[in-house]
């Protein structure tokens, strides 16, 4: 994996009659021209090579379709590169909130297993916050954010990687933005093979190339974006609540969030499948400035989450302790 400098050369055509469709096509495909910086050892320059500082020269230029760049190999773009956010919008990776009535199975029941209730308590039923929920599952079953949205008018972003589940999210007609993507486990867009299994669906392999067969039943190749790319696309930099339950890659997702650029006030993070274990997760978040204000668990194991609050938010921390 290399990070390079890029030049966007998407051609701009005057959109007059015969060129219009061609221009749109090129604009949609999008190419990125990359200057490869190749280290070449100059034979004459013994001095420099002695110091381990070989000459650098531009050796070639290639153009790469934007789709390949989004697959994350071999060229990558920064999380907030405008071409990433543009790609997100152009390819429908963010869908607008529904404007018609909810289509819920149990409209009066708060389906959260305790995380959503605790967040309400911490924010003292604050109205109009912003959440992210990943994975969103079907948008209702055990949703940690449905009641924040429905009862308190919070806006948010629902992220669900499994295309089957995502179809159900759309049917619920949530009043949040939604995205049929996975959260990146790397600091740039990439693709993964995703095992489809309703509530325990997960990333099977973090390189889509390993799956020779993209149509194998029960598996889907899914585009992942860093949280920060999706937030940049929405121009959101403050998140009141981030519900993170991605069946084992929580640590990798968290590691790639630029916490200096987005302010996340509270999080619930499932610790059960985390590779570094419960203590490891806690340590990592404490190092990022968060305190654990609670743990939510469920007798049948349907919730095993830490509730984190940023250490600077004294009122929220105090509210979490009230009886
Ligand atoms: C409402 O949701 C159910 C699933 O819970 C679905 O079968 C139905 O098609 C949805 N109705 C509409 C109009 O989308
Ligand atoms: C892909 O899937 C088809 C049908 O499921 C199967 O016949 C074929 O062998 C698979 N190819 C690879 C490379 O796995």
C-alpha cells in the first residue's frame, strides 16, 4: 500500500448536445492519474546511497479508474479527499432520510437492549442530537437509535453492510440518512467480503480479491468507507452518540477515526467479539480521552456494551450517575 500524490484529471466537457452523454459517462467513471515516485539508486552518487538516501525520480504516470482506488489496492485516497466524498454521493452510498411515515413492526416499543435508554438518560432527553449506528441491522430490531430519532427528533446516519438487511432498513422508513456500506478497518476506502447472516453478519476477509467468486451465496462484496469519509460527505463533525457493533472489527474501526477532527461525545461499543478483549478496548478508549460510565448487558447476550463519554463532558458524566 502506498500513499501518493494525485492529480484529478476528470475531463471537463462543454455539455453541448453530442458530447453530453460521453461527458457524463467519463465524469461518472472518473480516472485518477498517479505519479509514481520510484526510488532509484543512482550509480554515480555513491555519497547519497551511503547515507541511505537514494535519489527519487518520477518514472511513470498511470491512470487508475476510481473504482479500483475505492477497492483500496494498490492506490489509496485520504479519508476526507473530495474525490471520496464525491464518489459517495455520485454512487448513492448515502441515502436521504425518508419523508413518509414509519413502517415499524412494533411502533411503541423501544427496541434497544439498554444502550439507547442509557444515552437518553445521559443527555437528559435532549432533542435534536446526531447519531451514527453501525451495524443498523434492519433499522428496528434492537435498534439503539430508533427512539432517539422518533421521540426526540435526533438526526443520524444508519450504516448497514449487508445488502439484505439494508433493504429492510429502507422499508422501515427511518428519518435518518442511511448507507449500505461497511465501516472501513483501514484509513481509506476499501472493499471486503461480507458474510451475510442477519444479526451476526461480519467481515469475512478484508480483501475482496480473495473471493474469486462474487456471487457465492451468503457472501457479498461490500464497499467500506472510513467513518470520517461518510461524515465529511454529510459535513458533520460533532456526533452526540455513536453506536458501534460490527461483530469483531470495532477496534480497527475506532483506530481509524481522526478524533481530533470529529468530536464524538458518547459511544456504545460492543466488547464481546473485540480481538483485544474487553480490557483492551477500554484501554484504547481511555487513551483517546473517554471514560466508561456504564456497561450494558443482557441475560441472553443480546447486549455486551461499554458506554463511553468524553472526559471533558462533566454534565453528561454526572447525568449517567443519577439514579
Ligand atoms: C413494511 O415493512 C414490512 C416488513 O416489516 C414489509 O414487508 C412491507 O413491504 C413494508 N411496507 C412498505 C409499504 O414498504
Ligand atoms: C462461482 O460460483 C459458481 C456457482 O455458484 C460455481 O459454479 C463456480 O465454481 C464458482 N467459481 C469459483 C472460482 O469459486
